[in-house]
C-alpha cells in the first residue's frame, strides 16, 4: 500500500480529503480488502488518516505529533545516559540560543520573561523542572526552525530527568542565573552572548551530572 501512502504525502489526497471506499481502492490498486484494511491501520498509526466508525477515512493535516510519539517511545525504551543526552544537547541548545537571539519576536521575549517568573515562583522541584524545560522550549520556538522544537519534544522525558538531577544538585538559583543571562542576550539581539551563555549553562549541567555520579 505504498502507493496510497505516496498519494497522501504528495497531496493527491490533500488534508481533509475523504478516501475512496475500500472496494474502490481494491479495484484501483488490484489488492484484497484485507490488504486495504491493514494499510488503513498503518496509515492511521502514522498519523496520516483518521478512521471513524461508519465513515470513510479522511486525510489528517500534516503534524509532528505521531513522529514525536514514536521517536519518544524509542528513546524511552533505549538505554541512554544523561551524559549521552548532554552530548546531544550541547551543540543543539547552543545553536538554538544563537538563532533565538537572531529570530525572536517580542512575543517570544514576553514568554521567556513569564517563564523566568514561573521558575522564581515555583514552590517545589516538579514545578521548577517544568518551568526550566519550558524556557528551553520557548527558545526553540523562537529560533524559527520547527525541527529544534520537535527534537526537544522527542527528548522531553530525558530532559525532565536531567533537570531534576541538576536542580537538586545546584539549586534553582543556579539555573535561574544562566537563564537570565540567556534571556538578556536574546532580548538584546546579541547572538554571540546568547551562544556563550548557553554554552556555559551546558558546562554547569555537565558539572552537576559529574557530581551526581561521583
């Protein structure tokens, strides 16, 4: 059923389009109904179509959610250390901060400001971790490259685990200090300062993780 998938991806069946009946697809592609039913299940699992009882399947709008869920599950089931996560985060987060300083909007600046307030007001570790991770997600959105946000979403559970350890190790005040430096650089369109502040933030994270394992 690669042909039907290709028709959806190419736009032959655009978002919102209702697919032909199973019988029509069988006739068009020369396959059995069991093959078509299996194909529908596969296309549904890939987030390409919506299957509703009593109605013909329709094509869903393009979106990253199925990919994020699938890759996120793969990451969760893999044996990945927080040090290995950091190896990926270093170049990723530094580039995100630099691009955010270059591309951000006033709305992004306000969202970052509110995220810092949430970190200051957080009364327990889970709230502190959520606010911390949210700050980095806003930076990814501000970068203008949606792939950055998708990658952080895929790594979300590992990021939460990492921040729980590092905030326990050095306290929310340390995280706030680095976030405030990054915020000021992004607010002032200072690309190099944003890059340097995030690089130092990642270096502090490495120290916290090393102390955790000592």
